[in-house]
C-alpha cells in the first residue's frame, strides 16, 4: 500500500507580504543604496513635470496680461497712478508730528463742492518754536511773511507723508522755505478718484489759494516724478493766462507718459514684443493720460531747473536730459534761465534721494538767486 503524502494535503497559510522585511527596511533607514539609485530618475522626472506645469501657467499669464490690459484700460491707469499704495503704512495724516514735522499744520480744502483734499503746510524751521500748539489761523497768517514758498507736487504711490517727501520738506524748511503740499483727489485721505485732469485741477486750485496769501512774494512750484507732469500742466495753464510762477523745479522728470511707460522697469518683459504700443501705450492714451511735459515746455515762460540722478531706474536719466534739451530750444523759454543738474551714479541718489545732496542748498540759492542760512 502506498503511503499518503500528507505534505500535499496540508494547505500553506498565506504569508504576510514581507511585513518583517518592511520593518527591517524602516529600521535600516529606508531603501537600500541600490534601490535609492533606481528611484532617482523617477524623482527627476517628477520635478521636471512640475516645472513644466509651472512654466505653462506662467506662459498663459504672460500671454493673457496684454489682452486684459487692452480690454480693461482702468487697470493701466491704476498702475500709473498707484494711488491705492499707501506707503508708509499706519501714518495718521492728521498728525504730521508723528513723522517728525512738529512745525506742520494739517488741514483740508475743497477744490470742488463736496470734494475734500488733505493739505500740509510746513513753516520755515526758524518758526519752529513759535509754531508749537498754534491754531490753523496762525499758520495761515505766516504765509504773508517774506520767506519764499514752495508748492510741492508729489509723484505716484504713497501720500504726502511718504518718507522721502517728508525728508525733502525738512530740508526745504531748514533753508527758510514755506512748504505747502497736498494729496491729489484719490490719494491719501483726499476724496475722489485720480485722473490727469483732476490732478491738474487740484494743483491749480492749490496754487491760486497759496498765491492769494503770498501776493507778490516768491512762490515756486516743485514737482517730482509723476508730479513733474502735473507741474508742467499747471505752469502751462498759468503762463497761458499770463500769471507764470517765479520758477519751476522738476525733480526726476520725463518727457511724456508714453516714453516713460516704455522705459519703466515694469515694461521690460513686453517692450520689445510686436504690438507693445497697441496693447499698452495706446491704452494709456485712450484713458486720457498724457502728462506731455515735452509739449508743455513750448508754452512755459519762467525759469526752469531740472534735477536728475544718473542711476534713476524708475524715470531713466536720458528722459530728463531729453526734456532739458527740448526746454533749452523752446522759444517760450528764450530769455529765461533753464538749468540741468545731473547727480552721478556714485552718489546713489536713484529716483528719490536727491534731497540728501549737500549741494542742494547751493544749487537752489544759485538758481533762485536767494541766500539760504546754510548756503551762504
């Protein structure tokens, strides 16, 4: 009789799939060297796949932006004005003393019915002690003093309380100037929405308000960056009506907004592509934004001083130089002093730090023909 092979009738219990081996791998610190080497190509493929997806999305965004700007011109206008950027943050414009302007009065005026704009008046530094705790009427009365006055027109972004602007007020005050500055409609704590015509209208209102209090005493207009476009608009209007200011000072100016937009760092990734003018520059013109200082200088008849740093990356130096060359050839400026002062790149004044120049008091006194306490 043949013996039954009991080994064939015994069912083998299913073994757990290498749980012990997995535990050994975990205890050993993961996959072995050979297995890790085998996985590296797959990891690289995964990273490359993610990079391709990111690049594809960036390409889609890059292609869509020109069409979005063309279809929504208001976007381009917001990027020019940047009035929604309120830097520095948390500055109470009602309290100029919080930024070190203890001799400055904050108040509000209405260039149009129902439209309020915020204004600062900084008196000359020698009036600092007298200005302490004085009411607005006292500040208003000082505008009739013999000290020269400057109406300051700031650029885009921020408010009248911007850091570099405050530092310039301090410098000018220390030189014996009244400094009156304000936020255009739509900026800071002023009402309304921004536009080139609105900014120019506000500047004209402020000049007339200040001129009424100054009489025949010196009154100068100082514009910075985008404010230079407002300044030349204003001065052209004043000259057309036969009442030019005593002088116009342009800090970091451009020729017109189209040339500035083409030269701005933000346009670098698009400016050499076909259709750049149609997509971006024509959209600016369609929004009635021109700031054509190059055209305005042919209608201005007062002394003009241009200050520009060679390392200005926001408004390139060559645009300020080009505007000066146009002004120097202007028939309306014939017989008036037109001066261009460059600041070397080694000084690192860039777009908004010309106020740091120890030569600024001398530049102003030489140009304006006045003697400052620190420039004698």
